[in-house]
């Protein structure tokens, strides 16, 4: 069966520090991968999606970047965090050619102080 | 641009009552519509997925309907239980597979 992991689960970082969040998927190959952010009291916003290794599409201009160094690994990064980067970050995957449901990871709660 | 709205934003019902959650969208050119459940501080769990050609889907006590012409979907939860307390999100899938989410309805079922 397929599983999706995210770490860390919780992170508190000072403004201006770097960020690296990791997401890995097991039990499937060539997944579509997604990064979402959920700000307090708001809906989920798609940040990045990837259809393959090294292929990243950005949905909104922001202080963050994403990379996909391996087929089932998706990384969210920042060189200098802003207060507005605080939120709940969710990684998700879906089958490459089948536009069915997306499967979400447990999320990472980021607090920037 | 697609806009997804969920009303009400919050809902509290006594145990045993039926829940009715609404989702509306502005662009009927959708691939499918999904309902998710999110527990506090947790990820999302898919509840039901309705393809654009379908009118409804059922799973146990859950039933979701889709009316593309009016841009509406409704999630019914029969005989609510305290364990149904969570935030419920609807999301539309575009032709690429990207999801657009509503802000969610926070449900509290009191014993």
C-alpha cells in the first residue's frame, strides 16, 4: 500500500532563517506531487506541483521554492523565512495519469517568530 | 478563475441529527469534486469523490451530490456522531488534476 511521510511534524524558526521540509511517498512510482499551505482560518492554497524529477511548477509567487531530486521525494525550501510563511504545510500525491483523488501527508506546522 | 465557497463556516448539532454541508463553485468546467475531512492539526482524508458525469456518491452514512449546472455540491451525513466532529473541505479538480479548495465547514457534534 502507498504511504506518504512528512517531516518534521512541527517546526519553530526565527525570521530570516532557512527552511527545508521533506515529503516522501512509498509504494508507488511516478506520482504527481503537490505542496499546499493552509494558513490559520483559511483554505488550502496550492504552492507547487511536480509531474516528474526536476519538473516543478509554481502556482503563486512567494518566498518559497520546491525541488524534486528523486521520483518520490519532494522538498520545500526557503533561504530566508518571513513571518507570513507561518502555516500548516501539506504534501500530497496522486497517480500520474489517473486524475483521481489526492492523498495527503500528515502535515508540518511551521511557526516563524 | 474558479471560486469555491463553503457555507456555513461552522456548524454545531446535537448527536443524532443529520448534517448538511454546502459547497458552491463558479466554473462548471470541473473534472471531479471531492469532499475531505480534516481533524485538528492533521492532514486530509478523502471521503467521497464525484466524477463530473455523476450526480452523487454514497459511502455508509455519507452521501454527496453534485449539480454542475447550478455549481453546487452537498454533503449529507446521516445520524451524526461525536466522532464526526472535524472540518469538512470540498475541492474541485481541474483538467490537469490540480485541486481548488473551499475554506471548509467546521462541524461540532455534541453528545
